C-alpha cells in the first residue's frame, strides 16, 4: 500500500513539475525576449506570442480535470482574441480598458489558485518550488500591466516612462520588478496617487512574499529518499 502511494505521489509531483517548469520558462521569455528585441520589427509580434502562450500554459498549470482544461482553453482563446483587439492596438480605446482588466484579473486568478495549492501542500518538491517562483513573476507582470493602465488613464503618472507602445510592456515590467524587489534605482518614479499606491503595494508584497512564503516552502522541502 505504501509503495502504491509512493508511486502515485511521484507521478503527480512529476506531472506538476513539468507543468510549472514549462510555464516558468515561458514567463521568463515573455519578460526578457521582447525587452531584448527593442527596435526589432518582430518585437510586437514576439510580445503577443509569449503573452498568448503564457495564458494557455497558465490554464494548463492550474487545471484539475479534463473539463476544467477544456473550459480554460476556451476562456483563454477568448482572452487572447479580446487582447488582440484591444490591448495590443496602437491607440487606447474602450477595448483597451476592457481587455486590460480581463488580462489583469486572469493573472490574479492564476496567482490565487497557485497560492492556494502552495499553502496547502505539506510535502514540497521541485514542482511546488517552481510554482512559488511563478507566483513571484506573475506579481511583477501584474504590476507592470497595472502601471500601463494607470499611465494610459493618467498620463505622466510615472517620471521618465510614458506609454508609447501599447503592444510592448517591457519597460513597465522593468519598473514593476525593480519595485517588487525593492531595488529602487530611481530612474523611474511614481508621481500620481494611483501609481504611488501600486508601488507601495509591490514594495511591501515582494519582500514579504520572499521572506515568509519561500522560507515556509524551504522548511517543508522533502529531502527524504522515501518518495524516490
């Protein structure tokens, strides 16, 4: 009986590890590649491709049944189409705000689902640690899109950073992650109250997440050979 439970645990852990590893790689590429391709004619399409891939991989990562996976894929396709019509346009319209909010709320939903799984996991293996890193990256991505939304609604909310291209959020990701990690280079600063509020939340959330949740996961990490 113990052997059967061990094999089942290893199978589930291996499946989760593959899901989260793939999503983690996609998110890293989504953040870095468009930024490194600035000035390239393929920059906007690359950004859209990685954003679309990350949505589908998020659905795959958090689904718990075949029915959820199918429903999630349909929802993801709708999100991708809406964002193609709104978020990734040259000029901001009502579609932009609608697609933007759907995009942000989607990633918040993924974060909540992953956080619930992480907190409820008693034995932590590599797959769960990947999920913890994914949550951190998603927090930075959400912050970047919120900064884009604020800058679009209230131009001049960020010093030395303006919303020139709605198709590429790389610069806003940069400021979000430097704020989340509390690096604070000072090259970009929030000016308007909404931007300052987001900056305050990110600067609190980043260190709190790393020191509390990641420390908790490390303390639960399963080093025993029992599950091999």
